[in-house]
């Protein structure tokens, strides 16, 4: 059975620096959402990915929620009354017009350890010969499910998201330099808000 997830590619409000965005995303927005019964009804795990460095990768953060099993994955937190409690914070934190959420499935390809050196990559394939790779997950995105965080329809151009973990900062930097220009590759800091990994 596939593992269904929701991927929310977050673009920060232009009034916020990346550091201010990241602090608020982790310390305010995460606990706010995670504390809602309506959020936890639909998500068994919640992880944040904070883009590191100064580059513009098209997004400043990525929320990944593992979805609770149900018949229709298009029905979720965005349809729940509790969602209204986070919308004011989303309006403060995000550029909603450039923030997109999509459903997809997780397919681990290398089931090794998570490390603190992670990369998110939007591309059809991972180049062969990546050195220092400890874990690799392919996420197939359902482009027909794209929405602007529950505010209406949206479009997204990338059908595959890769999550890559490396054995060192040097391995991660070497990989990002290798694929720069050929794909969107963002070094990120992963934060586990709740789920099996934080129990």
C-alpha cells in the first residue's frame, strides 16, 4: 500500500527575511497547526524542511505530512473547520499566491539513516554516482491535486520530488554544486514536529 503524503511548498511573505520566516515557521506555525485536532485527524506525521543558505530555489520551506489512511485523500485538513484557525498565520507567513500544496506518494529507494545534511530536489531523476548518499526517497506528485493551501486552485510543474540525505556537509555541498542549473536542489534543515520519529 502506498504511503500518501501532502507536500506544501512554501514561499515566504516578502516582508520577512528567510531567518524570520524560518523562526516563525518552526516556533509558531508548526505548534499552532500540530496542536489542532483537525490537523492531527488527517496527518500521522508532520515534518518541516527549512531552506538553508541564500539561494532562491522557488520555495523557502516544505511541509510534509504523512496522511492518515482514508478513501478520498482529496478531503483533508483544508476542508476541516480547524483550518480557519491557521489561515491568519498563513497570510502573515506565506506569499499565498506562490505557495502550492500537492498530494503524492512516498517510495523509499535507499532505506538508510536520516542525517542533518538533507537536500530536496525537483527533477525527473537523481544523477548517478552521487557520493555520500545515506538515504533516498522518491515522491511521485499528483499535479492534478495542486492547490494554493486551500485558498483555491494552483499549478505545479514538477512531478517528482527527491529527498536525499548525505553523510557530511561536504558530500551535500558537492551534490548541490553538481546538479545546479540542471534541477532545483535546495539544501534544507529538517524539523520533526510529530510522528513516529519523534515519539
